[in-house]
């Protein structure tokens, strides 16, 4: 096989992934999910500290989305769902949480 300028002598079939908790797991996940992060940064939705985008923080396979606006947060979730579906990542709502800081929003007012 020829891939660009690199000659690959034969096809390699991968039958298993990195062991859960392995030292390579977080690094490989960050490479794999890079398209989601890039789309969030490009959208410019979420929080900024000075001129640095901090709307998407990651640790291992956890993602934290930060936004001062509920509308922007929903847009960020939509981006994650759309981009994640392209690489076969499904986000589990049951493992997700939301918390607010500051005045609470009363829907009945």
C-alpha cells in the first residue's frame, strides 16, 4: 500500500484497543477527539480568560464545557454531538451533569 510518501508493506488489523487506565489511553483519546475540540474553538462559543479560549477543558476522557450563556452551552453540546457522531462517539447524558454559578434562573417568572 502507498500512503502519501510512506510505503506500508501490508495491512495491519487491530483487534483490541488500549487497556482502560493505560498511560496511553488519555493521549490517544485527545488525538482522536481533536476534531471536536477544533470545532468548539472555531465556534468561539464558551468562556475566555483574557484572549485564551477555555470553553472546553479535558482530562483523560472527560470533557467540561464552560459557558456564561445557556443558549451558547446548548450550541456547544450540539457541536459535540455533531462532530462526535462523525467519529462514532456517543455522549452519555446519564453520565453528564450541569451546574450553575450565580443567580438561578426561574422559568416561572
